């Protein structure tokens, strides 16, 4: 197995930060609204608090996911013993999952915080999410042809669809979001398995605008169901993130509960996988069916390094595995658990010290821009050949850029463009609704 074939995995994107209240109306994705604010009006948003421990902790979690993704793309996934490397074992599949979960947290903070939006406010937030999806998707389609799929899988088009799918979820309560997350995590992988029966696993290239225009059906099917980051089953991450964002994160007890539940989910999912395959005998049936359709090396690679978003369909026992990017129920639950634990720990550490988290939080506050920078560096062919040296160079560039830029800007450059566009759309919808209401009165 080549390092290139196995390195195109995790992606990253951070919803935009807010500017000071005088400069823009879009709040930091994790900045709380004023008490009682569910209107979504520009005047009601609170200015960002740079030293807020919750915001520093959430940005630090994004920074960890960014560096994990970079390590997966750059470092050799094969260890000295021929199995997965330490980098792969730690970060594969988990970095992208953490960002999807944090996207839900950000959307919750930007759309009413603890109270779901309703009426005109929901329409305004829905329009702004749709515009954000268009802009993020466009950036992803521009980057796709510039980056070889053997180097990295561009997550942005998948991520854009997640924002669209999040629109109806804005109306749900925390309990409804958690129930939806469980139903999606368990049901959609099974549905995908049934719909893909008899199909071969195919790793698609990074998509560009030409692909979308030429074969829109194939592109959307891949982005929604069969690709590396299939948006439909990945809704589980978004639902959990929305539920977390609508919870009382100022409570130490709630944050500690995130850690406990996260660890329990991560460990429990792995134990269930082990029980199904090795205690109940599923592994023998899985191996027999898999080896009838592929070579022993291919079977081993799928179990150790995971597929590119979906499992084979020759037997339902594939759904009992939890390999990276297998998008099985147990993979989704395990990575949700890891994401919750990492987020909770980062918030708790942020309560103790914000200065120590500054490099992580600075990078995590503008991950859309830095992710694009990382992909351009990968595609440029100018990085050192040595994996470790290349990773260190990119980390230094990313952290240095983030620290310098954040001295005079609240958002990253791409985040600012997205924020201005989405804020303008939200204002227009709110003003149109207010005008209609006044006319009726």
C-alpha cells in the first residue's frame, strides 16, 4: 500500500469568526448571543470575546483537527512494522470527523445559541447557510483540480452539502438532535449498504466545476452517499455538534459530561465491534465473503487503513467494522466519541490557561484559509521530500500566518469573504420580512 493512496483522508473547514460589532454583524461561530436573543438581528449579536475560555477551547480543538489532518496528508501511513503508523492510528478519520462536529457547534452559536431560531429568524439563518454552502463549495471545486487525490481528498464540496442539510435541523431541540444523530449514525450506513449492493469500491478524484457540469448526478451521488466524506451519514456529526452548541457550555459539569460520554462512546463502539467480529464469530464470515471478492492484501488494507468513505457490500459483516473512514455505525459512533472528548478537554484546558493554547486557537480560528493554504502547498510540489521536515515546515507556516494575521484581523481572509456575504443575505431577509410585516400592519 502506497503512502499516497492512504494519505488522502481527512479534511477541515472552520465556519467564520466574527468581527467586532462595528465592523460586521455575523458573530463568531462560537460566540454566544446576548441573553434572550433569538431574533438573529444584526443589532442583537454580541461582540467577540477573544479571551473567552470557551471560544479559545473550541478554536483550539479546531486547531488540533487541522494539524491532525496535515499530519495524515503528509506523513507516511505505514509504520516500521508494515502496519498503520502512529500518526494514522491517532488521527485517521478522526480529524475530519472532529471538524464536522465542530461545524455543528459553530452553526448552533451563530443561529440563536441555546434556543433554536423560529419564524423570520430561521429564514434568515437558512438563507445565510445556503450562501455559505455555495461559497465553500465553490472554493472546494476550484481547489479540486489543483490537488492530486493521491495527496489529499478535498472535503469542502462535502462540507458545503452539510451546511445545506443543516437548514431544517436548526429547528430541532437538543433531544431531537440527539435522537436524529443516533438514527442517522445507525440507519444511513445500513441504507447505503443496501443501495450500493453489487457495486465496486471506487475512489473518485477531487471534483472541479467541469465534473459538476459534465456529470452532476454522479458528483452529487458521491458527495451525498459514496464519497470519502459522504454528507448524508455525516449528518450524525453535525447533529451532535448542534446539540452541544445548544447546551450550557459555561457549566463545568456539562463540559465534563462531554468528556465522559465521549470516552464512553469511543471505547464502547470499539468493544461492540470486537464482540461482533471476534466473540460472535463475524470475522470468519467477513473474511470468507471478502476473500471471495478480493485479494488477501486488499482485505487486510481495508481492515487496517479503512476504505475511502464506504465499505464493500459483499456481506453485512462489513458494517460491524470500525476502520477509519469506513462510515459504518460503529465508526461514526466511535469518532463522535473522540470528538466530544477532545472538545471537552480543550474547553476545560481553556478555562485554566488561554495563553498556552494560543498557537492552536489562532490556527483554529481561520481554518478555512489555512486548510486552503495547506492544500496549495501540497499541490505546489515545493515541499521537502522528507515527510517530517515537510510537516514541520507547513505547521510553522500555518501557525506563523495565523498568529501574524490575528494581530490585526479577527477573521481569516476567506472567512471574512464568507462572513460578509452571509451577513448581507441574512440582513436582507430580515429587512424584507420586517417590511412585509409593517405593510400588513
